[in-house]
C-alpha cells in the first residue's frame, strides 16, 4: 500500500524532512528519556529559559524532572575525545511553563548539536543546516544572524559595568532606541558611548552589506574576531540570497550563548521557528576545552500553517502593513499623524462600525482594537505593527519590538492616596489598580509587601471607600485625583504612545516598516519644531 503523504500535518512532514536532512549530513540520532536528575537543572539554572521545572520523586526516592531542555542533557552525556566533534540530532518533547496559558506546556523540539572540537568548517555546516532546515519547510523564510562576541566586545570597549548590561541587552533586544540611549546615559556611558551603542541598531540588514558596516564599526580585537567568523560564513550563506540577514543586536539568553547566535522565521508564523547559537561555556562545564554549537526547531509553531487563511488576507492577496490602532482619542491622534504622511484610508472609520479599514494603493490596513489589546494583536502577528501606551505595553510584557516613542498621549504612572495618607509599615499596603504587574514590580523594587486589589476602572473610588490604602494608576492632568480628594504619592514611570512591531513582521516587511518609521519620525520632528 502506498502512503498518502498529504494526510500528514505540517509538523509531521517537517519532522521527516529534517530527519532526512540531518542524517544525510552525517549526524546521529540522539535518543533520551523524558526524565532527568533535577540536580542538573539546579546546578545550571542560568542556562535554562525558566527556573520552573516539573519535578517528581522516583520509586527509589531520587528527585527527577520532566526535561525542560535537551541541550543540557546532551552536553552532560556526550563525551567527545580531544580533537573529536560529535554531531547529533534529536527529536524530543520538553516541558516548559507558558506565560499565556499559566500552565506547563509540552513542546515538540527537533534539533541539532555539534559538540567537541568545533572549527570553522563545523560552524559553516551548522549554519548551512539551519538555513536548509528552514528551506525544507517550503515557505518564505528569514534567518537572522548575530554574534555575542561582537556585542560583548563593544560593551567591553565602552567600559559598560556588568550591573548595567542586562538592562542594555533588554533594550537592544526590543530595538528600543529611545530607552537604550537613556539606559546608556544612566549607566555612565556619556554621549559618545550612548551614541555608539545606539549605532548598533543600524547594523541590521542584508548580510554582505551589513557585515561591511560592522567591520568599519569595530573598536576592539574581540569585535574584529567576531567579524572574521561572520565573514567565514558569507560564502556558504550567499547562496540563500536575501533570506539570510545579519542583525548585530540579537542578544539571546545571556549566559547560554557566547559566539554566533541566530534565529529563523517562517512566513505566516509570528514567532521564531528556529533558535540557536554557540554555547561553549555550557559544553565546558562538562568537557574541559570543548566547544558547541546547535539549534532547535520548535515544531509546534508549524500547527498554525495548517489553519485556513483568514478572510481579511484572502480578500486582498497582496502584502499590506497591518496596523492595530487603539480605538479612541489616542488612536485618532496617531491615525491623523499616519494619514498626514500618506497612510490614510478613503473611508472614515469613525463614521462606521467597521473594525477593518484599508487603503490598498498605500498598502495599509487598520484594525480598530481596544487599547489594552493592541500588544496582543501585534505579539501574535495578527497585526504587523501597532500603537500602544507604554503602560499597557509594560503590563502585557509582550515580546515585540518597541521602535519609536511617538511622544503622544503623555502621562505618568503614579501611586496616589487620600491627602492624609501615611504608610503603615506594620502591615502590607493594600493597592487597587488595573495595572497588576506594574504595581507588583514597583513595590517589589522597594521590597514592600502588598495586597493587590484588581479593578477595571474608576480606580480612584477604592481608597475613598476604604477598599484600598493607595492606587497605582495613570495621571494625565491630575483632575480626577483632585476632584476626588487624592494626591500623588510617587510618580514612577513616564508614559507615552509607542510604535511597536511583531518581530517576524519586522524581518519580512523590513523595508516597508522602516519607510513608515522614517516618515513618522520626520513628521514628529517637524511638529516639535513648530511648537
Ligand atoms: C484614566 C485614569 C484616571 C484618569 C486620569 O481613566 O485611570 O482615572 O484617566 O486622567 P486625569 O489625570 O487627566 O484626570 P480613564 O479615563 O481611562 O477611565 P477608567 O476610570 O475606566 O480607568
């Protein structure tokens, strides 16, 4: 009987294709059990994506864990001899907490690891296999490549203290130019240092051309060594035309990767499908002198490819920039700004109840969404870009790029209380708020214990009725506080509307999104000059 391969789900087909690819490249399948000694994760916590692991006691009393990661187990067990490179691939399930579903998720991973004497040829092979893995999946794809050595080389050359690095890396990862500059200045880098760090954001684009600029920008031998490694990959990656990009802001899990770092996107998927890099430090914990490089393919992401195309996409076919516009005053301001630079629509959305309006000639489509949902639409890729208040963005903790501070809708996040309020340190503060995560993070930074009362609006009522001691809320003019007998206790977060982008969309629609950003920046600068 012939097998009808069309009955396979995209992820099953992918797993056959990848297996054939890795076998043909001379890699051996590495099979392992579902469980691992919990101690391995306790000792190597910094190499895990999350400290939360499912544990259980085995029949002999040992504490075991359901594997949250495969690489650690391979690094532990593989014992390459001096000068030898072990080449493995695996197909396993791992178990990780999911912030979205507030529970653990089973994640199907297929991956590849080279451990031992990883030389230039080995790195070239792995990078080529990463590119070919994406190509096997028969859709448009992008592979973004960065280098931790380049990034750390720059931080070292600028004398950035280690305490300031996590924050700077976080801002780089979000491509957040405005906050990167502020964080650099706060870290004592001075104008020249802040400028150099911000210039990294421009080192993103076509491989050859970006590499040339990255070479010019080198300030240390470590940066030059990183460029040399990237240069050695140029020829093998050139065959993949525009699909391979260089992005020197890529900063993965800090302690995991130390050299090359990369991630791959597939058209139609909002999150990276492939993530990998060089992780010598982890390999050396188990085998002195060893090097390692590898990647994982998150097969479950492919489930989405099996879903039918949404009606809004079916209708047009051509490539639009999809914008999540918050309904209301802020959205109207931003729309006017965009319409002023050529992104208006013939139809007035305020005159209808329509939730989608578009201008095919300008390649633009707006989705009218509740302000608090903008970041969700963008993170999940239902919209490519969006405009959202910094309050909502921080509260959602969305994994998106924050490309521009529009300066519109300025206000601030405050703790406020009745005029005669005095903190009573003998008990937790009762805090009423819509912004639970922001309030928790703020009080945690003070080391103050709190009791949260989550409300959805009219927050100012809570202390008036004795429901809470204080509120954490946004203050714009201060009128609501004043008219309800409340005062600001502390202001702790400036807020304004930010232009955000889905990470995959930014990769696939890079020229279009950058063109829109440039026009927005120019228009905002012009308005500022007039004032
Ligand atoms: C916001 C905020 C304050 C008010 C502050 O409420 O929660 O109540 O605006 O503005 P002001 O300082 O200019 O007085 P919003 O209008 O969003 O309504 P809400 O009560 O539903 O939160």
